[in-house]
């Protein structure tokens, strides 16, 4: 991912899914497409990974999340790719931990395959 949207949310009342969902809504509002990848600080994902799962800088942990999206814009499929949204109002993102992302920050974008 070369280009994306950096989102900050430190609200302790929101779940990880809700935070990423808000960021994905903003991405869709700004770019007219849904992101398919989100990078987060390893601590943000620690509570989401099953016991024994790995989260470290050398081998970032991966997690598939279905995040709620607002219904303000209809999901649009991207050229040459399947639609990210299987159900209106929901979208699936691949969430990866990365030590270079600051805590409470979310870097969303579309995976370019590089």
C-alpha cells in the first residue's frame, strides 16, 4: 500500500471494529471506494488475536474483520476487483499489525499487490 488515509481515534468507549469502521467510512466518503487493508499498532490488535497468536514487528499478525459502515454512500466495486462489501452497510478489511504505526492510529488503503 503506497497511498492511504491516516486516521486517529483514541476513544476508549469504541471497539477496534467501530474505530476502523469510522475510518473506512471517511475513506469511502473521500475516495468513493472502500479500503481493503488497515494497518494498526500491535497493541491495538492484541485483544483481538486469539491466545497464542503472534503479533510482533518481524511477522505482523493478520486479522480479518467485518466492520460496520454507514449507509451514507453505497458500496462500489473497484475496477478489476471484487466488491469489498458483501452486505450493504458492512465491509471486510484485512487488518495487519505494524510497529511503525503509532498507537490509536489507523492507516487504511487499497492493497496494490506490492
